[in-house]
C-alpha cells in the first residue's frame, strides 16, 4: 500500500481545511482535527484522519448539524447532561469532559451523559485530558450494531468502546482504550483500505463463520466470549439508556443514511483521587505499580511487559518528530478540492 508521511500540524491543517470548506466553523474543525491526529500519532490510524472523508460526506448530506448549539444542564452536585444538538461528537465529548472535570475538582466526582451526538473519535483523547489534570477519567460510547452477541449469528451490539485514564506522578498515565468487540470496526476498514487480510476471529460473514478477508466481514465478534459480550451491554446501558438514547439495533448507522442524525449517546466520568486518599501517595503508588509491571520477566516471544497505553505513547513521541503515516488515498482526499 502506498503511504504518505506528514507532520502532525500539517495533518491538522488539512483536516481543518476540508471541514471548513463544507461549512464547519474553524474552532470546531480544529477540535475534530486535534482528536483525529491524536489517534494517528498513537498509530491508531483506524480512528485518525482517514475518517475526515466520511465526516465531510455526512455533513454535506445533512446528517450532522454544522451549527450545533451544545448545551449543558447540571442535574446535581456531581451530575449533568449535555445535549449535543446533533453536532460533531468530538466537540460535544470535549464539552462533556470539561464539565465532568470541573465537578470532580469541586466535589470529588463528575458524571456527564451526552445525547444527540455523533461519532466522537478515539475515547483515549478524553480520558487523557482527565489524566493530564491528575484525575481519573472514564469514557464510554455505544455504536450502531455490527457485533454478534455471544452465541448469536446476527449482529445486535456495536463495538461499544470503553476507556480509562489514570494519572501517575512521574510516569506517563495509564491509558486503556478498547472496543468490546475483538477489534474496532475501524481496523477492518483500514485493512480494506490497505488491501490486507485480517486475523481469524476479527470478523464473521453472513453465516456467522470466521473470515480473513475484510471485504467479507458482515459482523464482528466480542472479545473474550461472554465477558466481552457482558461489557458491551454495560456500555450500551451507560452511554445509551442512561443518556436517554437508543441501544443496539435501534442506533443510526454510521455508514448508511448519511442524511439522518445518529442521535448517539456517550458517558463520561471523572474521579478526583484526593477525595478518597492522599493524592500524592496515590500518584506515587501508580508510579510504583507501572514500574513493577514493566519489570515483570517477559514470557517467551516477548521482549518486555508494557502497561496499557504505553506502546501508543511511545508511538506518539516518535511520530511527533517523524510525522504520521497515512494511506496515499487518504492524503489525496485531504488535499483535493471539496465543493460545498
């Protein structure tokens, strides 16, 4: 597959350029670009700038409100809800996380649900924001059905990702961002884009049989059998039902009906460690835990033990210097003329 390597700031500029050409204001386009490039820097390219073309198409079709008036209603000392007014999930999620952080600083915990949203990108961006503030962040989002429930043949659930961000004192934060499916749908899309096969167990065809051709994938499987299935349902409860949004098969499709608003829900929670224990000791203990995990003797075939998020953090440091690598077809879209 032909690729192009560009600096992160140039990638952001190109994303902003394409989004503003089709009617989005520069501030919101900048936030979307920041979230997308965050993913590419971490080599999570399935959630990176390759999504720009889809966002442009949905915006042009009327499936996203470019002038969304995002509102926040505080419902209690540590709770609130955000109405995204059918805007971009990246911007809406950022607003929700900011409110959750503010409440956690004041009252120890902040929990915010979101409704009337759309795809919000990599959840690691939002929990990283909490961790950078020395707070614990949790984020969940449901997605449209593409995953078979354990023991089922047809899809019912989304990839339903969940993310945690935990700060440390001197070490980089612990960042766990995972789909409850075996892989995120974006990885299947990336394999299609790159013309590569996928590992067995990632996806199934219309008969529920495992396939390695990404073009034959009809549904995905949950990770860990019934355990991933259970967590996927929990994500739908927190980010769907608790937010007053739809669930499972009732959620609007991402790549179909581009003219329709998706009405997605999200859930954000922030915890202030200082309300539960000595915050300095907590951060020091996180340092110790991370260090001791990294020092565990590796099993045969492994060079060392990494903590969740560490490989992505190493990628980020490298790619900030060397640039991010994207498919040539993605670069061609980012640099072509888009008519409103």
